[in-house]
């Protein structure tokens, strides 16, 4: 492992344009459970029953009760962990240009990253189904479920449900930066959900080195990742950043 981290640091320290693609795993050490695998949310609830747009349109009260209220409780308490702050360090070193995240927890922005593409939206906001007004989740009155907008419409998180389109601008920019980068860090994603999982392929096809950080192998590990760093993001990323800083100091 140490050897792989040193090799990844050699490449990162010389890179001109690094992009990170992150998934639920980067926020596990902030207390947010992942979707798949051990302790994953989809082990407890069926996403087609509670996280699909058709389920929400049919029965918003149940989806608020089973999924959204609980997400709010978990996300309210979550704070950035050392993996998030390491990505801020990489940005301050002038190496990391953009974070593409599938997460809706907003923790990259709280940590301090400046350019974050929110592929699946952001839970910090609720949008009215009827008039499209956007309201901070913190200001939503949860005494009545589902909560309503002042116009009478039902509020929904400003995130993507299954069965919905990725915001076109987020998709377009993600494809652009993936094609432009010379290093892609793929952190804490099972790489099972499209189209986000295509980004490492775009990066690799355009000549980038793919560095994957995940305690478990994924479909990318043996095919796309040049350097699979097997471990928790909160441990591996600070070590990687320290190794990059050493190289910067020495040059
Ligand atoms: P998943 O839950 O599918 O995968 C989480 C990944 O994080 C797994 O590969 C774990 O091995 C890894 N992991 C767990 N702990 C980790 C740690 N401490 N450090 C690093 N990695 C760790 O999450 P995503 O790939 O983000 O979409 O899922 C993609 C999308 O599927 C989500 O955005 C969500 C979900 O359905 C929507 O809700 C639309």
C-alpha cells in the first residue's frame, strides 16, 4: 500500500489537471451510511419503492416519512472528515481543479472546495413541485408531512430521484472535465450507477491516470484504475496529500 501511495503521489505532484469523482464512501466517516454494501441504505429500504420519482409522485407522504425525514436527521449532524479536507488541501496546492460528486450532503463545499459539480443535486434545498420555488431545507416546517410551499405545492428535495434526468449542465461539465484531466481520483463510489460511473472511462480514454480509493474492489478496479489504493478515504487521502506535499517541498 505504501508503495502504491508513493507512486500515486509521484503522478499527482506532476499533474496539471486533477479531477476527483466522489461517492457515498467519502462521507461514511462523517457518519452518513452508503447506499450499497455493508450497512447500506438500500439493504434497509427498497429504492424503487421509496427513492423513485414515481413513488414520490404517487405517495409523497410515505417517501417523506421513510426516506427524506431520516436523511435530514443524518445529514444535519454530518461534518466534513479528513478525506474531505484532504481534497481542499489538494485544491490549495493548485492540483485539484474540480470535484464531481454524486453526494447530496454538500460536505465538499462545507470543507472548502471551490468548484464542485453536484451530479445528483443537493439536499440542502427543497423545491416546490408546483411553482419551482427553492427553500433551504433548514427552513422547512416538518410538523406536517409532506411539507408544503406557501403556494400550496408539495416540497421535494432538490436532488435526483431514480427515474429522473441528471441536470444537463452538471452532466455536460462533468464530461468536459473528465475528458480534460490528466489524473482522476475516484473516491468512495461503487461505480454502479450511470451516468456518473462513465466518468472514469472518459478520463482513461483521454489519457488520464485513474487513482481509485476504496476499501473494496469495484467494477473499475481491475480494468480502469491504474492505481487502486485499497483503504478508507479518511486514512488514505491524508497520507497521499502528505506524500505530495513532501515532493512539492523537495522541488
Ligand atoms: P454506494 O453506496 O453505491 O458505494 C459506496 C462505496 O463506498 C462502496 O464502493 C464502498 O466500498 C465505499 N466505501 C465505504 N466506506 C468507505 C470509506 N471509508 N472510504 C472510501 N470508500 C468507502 O455509493 P455511490 O457509488 O455514491 O444515487 O452510489 C451512487 C448513487 O447510487 C448515489 O448517488 C445514489 C445511489 O442510489 C441517487 O440517489 C440518485
